[in-house]
């Protein structure tokens, strides 16, 4: 590999951060990696022709924050060569394709796409819950898939997960069409239980959208949630929910890697 990459990602509960860091380390160990909410991400992006863009799939779509990041900086993507890495709990069809199509519209060349199955981050729903051993095994398989992808890239061929017409159709009909309303805009559906909230400010500090604020010593949401589940998984009082009515099992990747 001669290309100099940089990487930008959104990660709510750590899966995408972990995967993109591993991927990039093997691809180009000097490549800087930035969280999308990091102010320096944009200026760094300007200096690199090759970019890895990573995010978690949400209802077979790219998160609104990621889509907006691409569109808001449309001019910046012109001429860039981008590899799209999407993590997911089970299925997306065209998770990587969702950003790839936007990037192409902005004039970027899409090198490839990689889909990585990781433990599910939706911690206020009983659906898709796995044992600790199963989660560790899922992560191990994702790491192996990353290593295989890198070997493939070194032999001159980028993986094409989630790109092309068929995955597009599968993602659209399999899920996105029916749930499109969930990711169309930022969400105002985040619920904070005032009786539980102790005003510690953890959620305010971690939100990549700066959607949360302390008001009268309790957290309040301002309708700009990108569904990342970071505050929900980190609130020490389990006071925040989104899809479900109560937190079933907070998920953070760091608890499953050594
Ligand atoms: C709101 C929401 C919607 C999701 N939708 C999907 C989905 O459509 N398909 C899927 O396989 N996983 C889905 N997931 C699971 C995440 O994509 C998966 O756990 C991802 O690896 C989380 O990455 P992160 O830890 O970097 O945030 C969803 C998660 C959230 C929070
Ligand atoms: S993290 Fe939880 S307890 Fe702390 S301010 Fe936010 S909602 Fe309240
Ligand atoms: S409010 Fe919570 S779930 Fe929504 S974007 Fe912020 S940290 Fe993520």
C-alpha cells in the first residue's frame, strides 16, 4: 500500500471505533483516526486524498449525523478516494452503500466497502441480546474479517460489501423503506427519567451532537439525537431510553475486549 489514508468515524458504543482502528492500523499504520465530532477531523480530512469512513448502521441506513457530515462538506469529498466501513448487529443489506452513494454524488471515488457484524448496541430492547461468550466470539470473527479484508486489499482488490445494485435493493426492501422515518431526521424521541437523573453530566459530555444539557440539575434532550446510544449506555443511573421503555443491559465494547 502506497496511499496515505486518514480515517473518520462515528461510534456510539465503541464497535465502529474498535473496527476502524484495527482496520486502519493494518492498512496504513501511520494513518490518523478521528471521531467525527472531533473539530480537527475536518481540517485533517482536507489534507488526505484517501479516507476510510466508518459508522454503525441504523435501520439499514447511515446515521443522520454521518449523512449530514458528507453533505455539509460536499466540496471536500470531490476527488477523494473513500473506503466505507459499516458495523451492524445483524443485517444491513447496503450499510456501506448508503454513504458510498452520497459520496459519489459529491464527486468521490468509492474504493470499496466492508460490513462487520458486531454486538448489538440497542441496550433498551430485549431483541438480539447475546451472552458474554457470544459477544466475544462475534468480535473475534469481526477481527478475522478485517484481517482477511486487508489481505485482499494488499493483493490489489478492495472488498465490495454493501455496494452495487443487489445490496441496495436488499437494504431498501429488507428494512430501510419501512423504517425510513426513524433516521430521516434527528430524533426528538430520547426519554430522560427525571426521577432517576442525578445531574452528573456524563451524558452531556459524551453526546457527539451536543444534544443534551443540564437544566435545573437534570439532563434535557433538544431534539438533535443521532441515535448513537452513547449516553444511554453510559448513564450511571440508567435514566435514558430511546427505542424501549427501560435499559435492559448497557453495552460498551470495552467490557468485551482485553
Ligand atoms: C438506532 C439503532 C439502529 C440499528 N439498526 C441496525 C440495523 O438496521 N441493522 C443491524 O444489523 N444493526 C443495527 N443496529 C446495531 C448497530 O449498528 C451495531 O451494534 C453497531 O456495531 C454499533 O456500533 P457503535 O458501537 O460504533 O455505535 C442499530 C443500532 C442502533 C442504535
Ligand atoms: S448521565 Fe444519567 S444521571 Fe447523569 S446527567 Fe445524564 S441522565 Fe442524568
Ligand atoms: S442524545 Fe445520546 S443517543 Fe442521542 S446522539 Fe447524543 S449521545 Fe447519542
